[in-house]
């Protein structure tokens, strides 16, 4: 069986994985896991953090300029697109600006990420498939109230991933997604410290607790690695049984 970082189609090389949303939450957990597995991580985010460069996923020009690690000059050989935002409000109170902002980051950002992967020069893959992992959400299968923009954006993300997976597979680009449930991150912390909300969620989630960033990172490591070489367009649910 190939070792981590080694493809069945080529010799082992150090992977260089770009991770959007790397400053905190799930993106930070995935970055830490990939580094622990021996990969070089190019952290990208609009928020400041150590080893993270400023990057707006909705900015077409910034995607056009992304090709190599700024630290080592090596070509990027994989992508985790974890950046995303959420706005919570009832439908009647959701402004058009808020709706557009969430769609711009979550859906348009994913489109730009996948188009960037589609335009890569295959020679930089070092005879390995270029793996892309996108963060969708379990809310695609189980809607959460008062976040219509987020729910719509993640449904779009899942459709984009499945469409791209079919189109890019012959080019050596493998596209998959993870659909996390309620993962305890800075984005969800307010809900988990509110007793009523936390009690309701624990009752709804069969395992009775939120997930961790490390648990999502394990799924990302699998989908980036050679063990998932026959996975194309897979949406892996990591939600403690919430949508089962």
C-alpha cells in the first residue's frame, strides 16, 4: 500500500496543499493535520494568523495568481477549500446584501476554486492526481432554520463539486467534498454555549455531542490521499448521525 504522500502512479513527493479558510476552525484543523502528515501547507484566509497569507476566495485575480508556495516555490499539488461564512436571520429579515455576500463567498468562491483547478497545468502534478476537497455542509440534507442564505450556498457547493468531479476526472483532477454537521468552531461556539440550543442539538445528534475540527481533518486527509483513489464526486458526511 502506498505510504502517505505517495501515489500508486508515481514516486513519493512532498505534497504542497493550499488550504482556504486556514486561519481558524475546520481549516486550521485540516492544516495542522496535513502538516503532521508531512505536507507543506499554503494557508489562505482573509483573517490574519501565523503561516497564513491574505486571500479572498471571491477574488478572481487572487486565484489567477495562486500557483506556488510562497515559502518554497514548489508547485501546489492539492487544494482544500474550507473557506465559508454564515448569516443567521429569518427569511423575512434576510437582506439582499447579506444573501449575496454569503453566496459570493461560499458558492462563487467554490466556483473559482474549482475553475482554478481545472486550469492547472497537468505537468505540475508529478504523475499524481491533483486532489481537491471542498467543504459543503450537512444542512444540504437537513435544513437549519434562520440561515436560508447559508443553506442555499451549500446546496450550490455540492452541485458544483459533483459537476466538477465528472468533468475533471479525465484530466487527473479528483474532486470530492465533506459535509460536516455541527462542528464546534469559532463560527458555532455561540450556539454551543447557549444552554437551550446546546441541549436541543445534543438531543438531535445521535452521538450526543458536536464534532471536532480534528474529526473533519481526518476525513480530509483520507480524501486527499491515495486510499481514496476511486472517489470522485463523493460527499462524505461527518455529522455524528445527525442526517442519518
